C-alpha cells in the first residue's frame, strides 16, 4: 500500500512526504479543521481527492445555510470532477452536518486507485488500455466482466473512451460505477444474444468482403486502398440523417449497415473500415471529432509501420477521381478537428 500511495503522489505531483523521518509513519491528517468559506471547503475536498484520502471533519459553524450545506458540498464535489476529469476515480460523495456543527464527508474511491479491493475479489488483471480492450472483447458474452486494474495512473475517462472501440455500437462497454468491472449493455432494444448475433453476422460479412477484394500479392498499403475503394464505391450515405432522422434505421450508424445494407453514415463507414482492416491484420482505431463543425467519425490506421488517417465517408464516390483522405497525415485533414494527441496515444496504447 505504501508503494501504491507513493506512486499516486508522484503521479499527481504532490509534494508532502510519504513518511515522517522521525517516526517512520505517514503524517496524520488533523481530525478536524475549521473553515470559513465554501472556497476553503472545496480546497480541502480537492486536496483529499487528489491524494485519494478521506477529508477530515470540517467545522462549518461560521458558514450560513447549514441545512442546505450537504447539497451545496455535493455540488462542489461535482464541480471538482468537472474541472479535472482525472479525479473521476472518486465516484461518489456523501455529506452531513452533525449536531456538533461538523461537516463529515465520505468519498467513495475506485479500488484501482487506492488498492483497496474487497477481500477475496477475483477479476481479470488489467494493466493498461490494451489489456482493458482485450478483456472487453473476450468477455462480450457476459453482462459484467470483473476486472482488477493494476495501474493506478490510468484515467477513468480514457478507459471509457478506449472501450468505445469494442462492441460495434451493438454492445456498449463501460467501466462499472466503482471500476471493478466492465459492463456490457445491448443497444437499440436488442437482447444480449441478438446483439452478439448481429456482431457475428457483421464479422462474417467483413471476412467475405475481404476475401473478395484483396489478393495475396497485395502489400499492406494496397490492401488498405482496395478495401477503402470498396467502401467508398459500394456504400451509399444515408441522407435521412439530415432530413428525416427519425426515419433513419439504427443500422446506418454501424458497420452492419455499411456491409449488409450498403447504407450508412460516418459511424458506419468508419467502423466498417476498421473491421475490414482487422481482416488484413492492420491496426486501426476509430476517431471521433468534427468535420466543418458537425460530429464526424473516421479512422487512424498503421500502414507499413506508419500511422495514417482515412476518412471513407468524405471520399465516397471519389475512386475514379482520386481520394482526398486515404492514408493522409494529420496536417492534411484540413476541415477536421479532433483530439489528435489522444487519438495517437490510444492507437499506440492498443497496438504497442
């Protein structure tokens, strides 16, 4: 536990000592302190959350609105997490003011951050984003996949965003509230089994299209371009997204819509290209961002050791004229905006 707490302090840049050189024990926090403003309350909560500790009791007798104070403090907590999403491992807070005028707060921490897993807890070990995603893919048939995260520096939001690469929009994978499991939830009103069957059907379609499109003598770059050309020529854009969104089927947001119905919007194009590249053994992640101010999805794939971007939606119908966004560098995505650093970090993490 001492080593874990030391790693957390180093990660957060905290400068108080881990151990007192005289006693050989960690310095004790005061049992209670007096505060005279909500700013001081927020500062103490922030300090405690950053250190993954419980705050001391706070003497709030100088503050007004004692009855409303617990809800006010809860809102302060939400504000702290909103200001710094790296603190999302603090997943709940309770607060109450006692008859003695002391505010007592209890913060619930995900065990991966503190090391305080329940006795006897069993879960698949997860030491990075790559093993997290692999665990989710292997456990899609389960509603809940118990995990033991062993890297306390992982960020909750990063883990949830990485899990978006799994499930093909038919099964939503997320960390459980306390971070001890990956939850798997079927989408679009399907049962879990129906969602699994839809994924299996999409996989079979990708295998068939790959076999009909790619030849054994093609290089990686040639395979990627052939599969890209297939999508941009065979898949039509579902313009109901703009004029009649209520009439557009959910399938158009998925690889199934692209590969089965030859009809999709950007999410379907991007996920279909990712799935086709997987058949070729080409590393690929989908990228979320905006195109001209509108939500958009495209791909980042590793071709011959180099990471390049692909936007099949924007290149649909251009096979005979020359592609604009097939295997380009970030600088060439002149109308796109996205978190390029995160996209690259995710790609490197999932395909080390």
